[in-house]
């Protein structure tokens, strides 16, 4: 099955500044795809090229299995990082406006908007002005406006910014429902924990370059086969000096340990017992943040 979105070695510079220095990624249909990386990595620049807001210097972008056309963009829902609501409009008028500029008829829009407002618990605010809403509530309105035309592909740039944990969970459920309909979501975020809970596939970007991409489970199997959870007491910082240790994240007496691929876990444990009181040492799946840090180091 053809990817719903394919980016092939896309590059973009502004003068001497390289915003995107070679990004390729492939988004399967019916998936949540994480475009991940720290702030300033090049995620938003990549999205703007996908949406034809800016043109790539080199490279190719395919949407729905072919070179992108203006009509293809009508099948995409785009939520930019910079929000764009009219503060003096009511919630209902704002959503009607967003639907109508997509070619939808008012008679069909009103019940659809009512349904969505109920889903995100904003029904009683439909007559309120946007400026009277909290940032999180405004974000819900913007998301509704992004999906009213039922796009086949959603592209969301930092959609969880400003949301409390309850509304983050609501957004997560909405996006998973969208995937269940066979549609795809590109989720741009620097929040690794949320991405790990949601994404099927990922592309990790650092300093404008893609350092890792593919199926998240396969990446974890390939890069995280030598990861351990350790509970121990003693000179924990000494772990970082061990030649077998590639990464050690220490929180109180708990350590998330990533060993080098050729390291032997049993031998590492034997050495640790020499200077630590080890209460637990067990293999576990690495966190996405650990994998990202490793990928950035390997690409440096």
C-alpha cells in the first residue's frame, strides 16, 4: 500500500542557515506518525514545505501517492503551531466560518459542530467569544476547525501545547479514533512521552536532519535490545564511567541503563555488584527519549 505522505530528501536554507538539511520520511495510511525532535530541530520548517507554505530548495514531496497538487491540500487538515482564531467571534461563528471556507454548507455544518462541541465538552460555550475562552479551550476549537471537512490526513504541529493532562488525554483519544477510521495523523512534537504512547511510526529530527525513522516497535527492538532497569544503592554516578554503559539515566535509586550493543549484561551486573548494592537488574524496553539521545549521539 502506498504511503499517504512521502518526503524525499527535502532541504531548505535561509541564507547561510540550514533549516532542513535532508529529511526523508514515509507515512503509512491508517497510522499516527510522530515527527519528533527538540525545539528548533526543523519540524515546523518541514511541515510548512509539506503544506506548500514554503518551497523546498531540493527534494520531493508526494501526497496520496503522487506529486502534491492544490486539490490534494483540500484533503489535509492542518493545525499550525501559531494559532489563528478571531478573538471577537463566537465559538459557533468561528467554526461555521472555518467550515464554509472549506466549501461545507451551513445546514450540514451546524449539527456536526454541535456534535464536536459535545465531544470536547464545549457545548455551553458555543455562544461565547473566543477571547473569553482559556488557551486550552481555544485549542479545542482550533482542532474542531481542523477536522470539520473530514480530511484524510491530519498534520498537527505541537497540538498538546498548553493542554492540561485531562485534555491531553482527550486529544489522544480523538486522534486514536481518527486512526481507527483508516486515516493518518502526522504529529509534530518535542514531547517524547506522549509520542511514545501514541505513535506507530516516527521520524526523529536533530539540527535539521533525520537521524532515525521507521516503525517504532521495530526501532525499539533494533536499538534497545540491551536496555535494563536497575534499582541500586551506592556510587551511582560511577555507572556512567563504565565502558560498557552507553547511557545511564538516574532518578533517586532507579537507573535506566542502556549498554553498548556488544556488551554482556551478566558481566556488567557482576562488575556493578563490586561497587553497588543491587536490588534489581532486569531487561526492559527502552524509552523513546533514550533512543533519541542515542540516535543524536551516533549521528554527531
